[in-house]
C-alpha cells in the first residue's frame, strides 16, 4: 500500500494534481525495490535529498532509450537513482557511483543487494571532482560513457560539466538534478530565504552557462526539483 500521499518535491501548483500523477502513473509502475528504498529514505533527516520518483520514472525511460551500459552517478545519497539505474541497464552494465557519504549509501545497500544488482556498482567514497579527474587519467574512459547523473554540490555543477563532457561519448546524456532549486530561480534574490540563496546563485549561473553551451542540446523539465537533460553533440 502506498502512503496516502507523499509530499511533493515538484513545482505543480496544486497538491491534488501532484497526488493524481503519483497515484495514477508513478507509484503503480515503480519497482518494488525502489518502493522499499524510498520508504527507508523517509527516515533520514535529509530525506528531501532523495530523487523524486516522478523524475526517476523519466530517467528510467532515458536509460533504456539510449541503451545505456557505462554510466556515472555523482551524488548517491541513499541510492534511489543509483538503484533505478542499476535496474534499468543491462546485466553487464556498470555504474561508477561517487559520493563522500558512505554511511548514507549503506542505508540503501541492503535493498540494492537484495535486488541482485550490486555487481553493477563501483562505489567510490570521494569528492566528485577528484574522482572524475582520476577517471580521465585512463585514456580509455575519455568519450566512453553513455550516461551521467549529477545530484551533488551545486557550486561545482559547472566544473562537473566540463569534466563530464570529456567522459561522455557523442550522443551521450547527462542529467542534472535540482536545476529549478525549489522554484527560487524565478524569484528575486531578496525574497529567497537565506539558506537557499547560495544554491540559487550557483544554479542560476549554471543554467545560463548551459543555455549558451554549443556543445550540448538541452531540455529543462519541471519534474522533482527540476531536471536538465543534456545530449553531447
């Protein structure tokens, strides 16, 4: 049984509309391991950091459409999007999963193990930029990845982007989470609560940079806290 209603991370105007989408489209198709991991994550004090399941549904389709096999995830938290990716890619697919917080990852690890997909995951306990630099030291990694998901420190999004473009193959996809930053990107800065301003500034600048980047096609999707999908040209 689903909870009566899960609080929306999204930007839809009405609670009722979000509830309709979740109960009639997302929850009925959400795999059982993801339901279990989502339930575990709700007990975490920073549960809001988890990937929104409606955003995850779109990501799953993207992974299957591009037949992703070699992937990266920067920012794992308890592993909802990581497990989603592991379930969507082929049996011999691989995910380089990067996060500084192994403890959060280990919350979801038993669910990942029970789902039989742990062998697809190489978890690296590290800051994102040094881990990406390390991957680039191997020439075989350059231009070889099909897909990257980024949900990490917002101030480094633009730095991640530069390294990711070196790792992605042509037509590869990178998805950036939180690119609408709780809707604050469209509000005057002085009306934004102090705790959100730093992230808002970083995301506003990042969104401007993506819009001007001729190396990628882009599409911003108002799911979860905003997803921006980029295709490397």
